[in-house]
């Protein structure tokens, strides 16, 4: 069935290419693009094979179990972004513009790279600037520009503190929780295989595995419990 289906799509694709060899005809081009999209979507059927590959199956379960962690850490990052973007808009708002004499100098890398969009003139631009700093994309050039326009070393404290909080604290917590969740998932899968093996041999093995289910559930939710413990340690 899959071969017949793919052969039919391939035949339609060949017909459209023969009918419309040039991209001038917009109508035929749109249909040809749609057929190409269908062919690409058909490749998604290969995702069914992932459940038969052990490592990929474990990776899928790991990502599923980390969804609550991603949600909580994402909310924490959003709060940090909101605070810093608001402070940056109040302190550095309106300082970055193309005709600023402090930036119109020959040694200003900010002007050479045309990073004018990275500013705190509005909230959305501030959020984008903070994201660029978080991924460490020429953050020293951005910091140098804000030092020039402000005339103080306050931007150094501002950007360095943001980098420490986001990269060295929050994202490291996420990495630690991924490792913890992976360890718990590995133990759960190992215990699940032992449970199936014991069930196929004796009822005694079933009773032992029934007693171990609460521990498996506790390990499965270990990442979320660890996150709550870390985030509420100061309370």
C-alpha cells in the first residue's frame, strides 16, 4: 500500500514538472509546490518506526517527562526577562539611535555590525536584546555600545548579572534535572522489563513488582520534586 501510494504521488510530481518546467505560471507552480509538500509530509510516516528503536523510545519518554520542568523553568525565565527588560527600558531607553555621536566613531563595532535593533527603546526590543545576550552572541559589542552611550559601567553589571542568572543558574538547573530524569527513566525502564519477565514466569514475581510500583512512580517524578526543592530552598 505504501509503495502504491508513494508511486502515485511520484507520478503526479513528474506530470506537474513536465507540464510546468518554468516557474512563470503561478497556478501550476502552486500546485507543484503543494505536491512537493505532500511528498515531504509522507516521509513523516517513518516516525512510526521510532517506537521500535530503543534509544529513541527512551528519548521520547524523557522529553515527555520533562514537560512539567520545561514549563516551570520557562515561567522562571519569562519572569527574569520581564524584570530585566523593564529595568533596561527605564535605564537605557532611548540611548541607542543611529545618529548618537557616541556610536558614530571609527572604532565602534556596534555601528559596523549595524546592531541598531538591539536596544531598550521598547519592551520587545529589550526582550530580543536580552535573548542575544543570553546566547552570548557578540554580547561584548552590545555591552560596549551601552557603556559608550551611558557613560558609566552600569551596563557591565546589568548584562553580567543577567548572564549569570540565566545561563549559570537557571539553565544549569535544567541540565541537572535532565540528567536526573534520565537516570530515573533508565531505572523505570529496567524495572519495567523485569516486571514483564517476572509476569511471564510466576505470580510471585507479579506480587513483588506490585510492591515496587510506588517507588517507580516516585523515581518517575523525581525531576519535578527536585525542581520544587531547589526553587523553594530559600523559603
